[in-house]
C-alpha cells in the first residue's frame, strides 16, 4: 500500500492522535475542535484515529476545512483536514 500519511504529518500545523483518549473511554471531540481552531489558513490538522471519523467531515467542513482520508490499517486512519477559509 502506498501511503501519503508521512508527508501529511510533515506538512501539518497540528497532529492529534486520539487513539489513547478513545482507548481510555474518553471522547475527543472538544479536543479536536480546539486543536482545529489553532490551524492557520492553508495549513492542516492531521488526525490519527482507530476508525473513520465521518461525523467530523461535516463538523469541520462547516468551519472551513476540507479533508482527505487514508486507511493505514484496520485500526489506524489518517485524516488530513486543511483550513480552506
């Protein structure tokens, strides 16, 4: 499998791995939103999750982010949210 994830991570303004929060039974939504707010225009937030976080596409899309998603393995998804506006 060819992966763009390493490039995404290098170019990110913020990288957030929510797997530990979820493993402990936590809910990372607020942390994700707060982290996204710090991302400058044209830069990205790279989110690492154990599943595809489809509800975030609409939530962050409403805040001016586009996204690209890559499934790295059964329990690792890399999502690049780019602030477009």
